């Protein structure tokens, strides 16, 4: 089998957000913070905003999509808790950041989104909580009001999970890259993160095998119970509103990945193996060299010689394709 680990290492680097874009996002984030602070000082002085970077950026699992896009989640935490609706506090933040770019901010269900022409967007989920309260903050959701939501708890959970497991972060990034390449009907990045943590199958020196085997475990889990529960408040199931048709599409996609990945893993030629990985993970996955795994080639040669009855046993008791020695007997005892 071709060992494509070096290709996965190169691919991982291509998923990283380039330094220039990271710096632009940082400056945009700082400008948004200044605008929101100025807005509340001027128009809503009763409330004090605090800010917390959260989501995949904080967990270290952000990737640059195939369309060269990336994102940042910046939580806006208002204290004390206003006696207004969730839609109202979202509107306050919208008013604060409107005009930051030429594009009008988007009012999403759980955040205000600002898109930038440089190929990234910043999401602003808005939370409320009482001052000095130890209670979990409440997230403003346009469609349902306020709901307890512990973004820090999710990050702490992931940080604990990845201790002594450096491969976990890599597997999450590769799964997100695959989902980005497939696009249609695929769950969001947080869902893949949760599924990977709960089903990780480590193979420290082989990311290809780790991804394939982790997806095998994920598929087995979803066949038993198709759910993905957030590991902190509100502990909701991210798949609760998925139709049976969508669930089947996801399971079929996972099975296809497993089947194709197995072909790639078993392929002795690195270039041919890399072509299969490119179909799964996208064109950014590098092309391998036109060379074969010599150890596997020798095993295949020995297998073929045994099947054709040309293998011989040397005086040292070694089975191989020798010109002299005792011919191997035909093997008829096949196991399951």
C-alpha cells in the first residue's frame, strides 16, 4: 500500500489560513470591537459589551475552504441582561457594525454576519447575562428568543479531548475539507468536530488510515442512533431537524468515502493513490510520485507465485520466488 502521509502533511499546510489573511481578520475584528464599544457608550450606556473569540478559530480547527474563504466567530456578551427581545439585541449589534464594509451585514438566525471582500466573514453571536453571574449566558436567536449557550464550555471540552491526541485536530480539519469538497447536505464543522472526538480511531503515523477508520466508527454510530449532541449547554442534538432523506444522503456519502479511501490505502502506486484522495478531498491535495511501495509489491509478487504454484521453500525455510528449493504445495485451506 502507498504511504501518502507526506502528501497529507502538505495538504494540511494548504488548509491553513495564510498569515496575510489572518492579520486582516485580526484588524477587522479589532475595528468591530471598537465600533460596538462606541455604539453602546453613545446609545446604550446602561450595557457593557465584552468579547470572546470562539468556535473553530479558538479550537485550532479552522480551515481555508476550496473557495479560499474562512471565518471568525466573535461572541458579543452584554451585561446586565437587557429587558428586551432577542431580535432587539441583535438589532443593536447590527446598528453598531452597519457601514463597516460596503456590504450590508446579514441578519442570520443566531448571529450578525459581516462579509469582507478579502475572502472571509466574521460572525457576531450576541449573548446576554447578569453582571458577575456564574450562570451560562443566553444566546439571542431570532427565531426563538433567548437560549442558554455555553460556547466556552464547548471549547474547554475540545481542549480536554485533544490533550495528548495531536492527530485529532488533523482528522477534524481533513473531515471539514472533505465536507467542503462535497458541500451538498453535509453537516457543519462543529458536528464533524463532535463526531470525530466521540469516534476517533488513532493511527499516529498514518492520517489516511485514521480518517478512514474514524469515519467507519462514525457511520456505525449514526446507524445505531443518528444524533450529534453538543457537549455543553444547551446539549441539543444538531441533527434533530434532519429529514430521513438527508440522513441517508450523509450516510451514503460517508460509506463512499470509506470505500474510496480503502482503495487509495491499498493502492501500491503513490500517484494513483493520490488521485483517489484528490477526488475525496479536492484538488488542493498534492499529486504523488509515480512510484510503488516496494514492500507491498514483493508481497503481491509472492502471493501471485503461491497462487500459480511457482513459490519454493529455501533450505532456510523461507518462502519465495526462488529458482531452487522445494515447490510449495497448493493451498486449499481457506479461512473465512
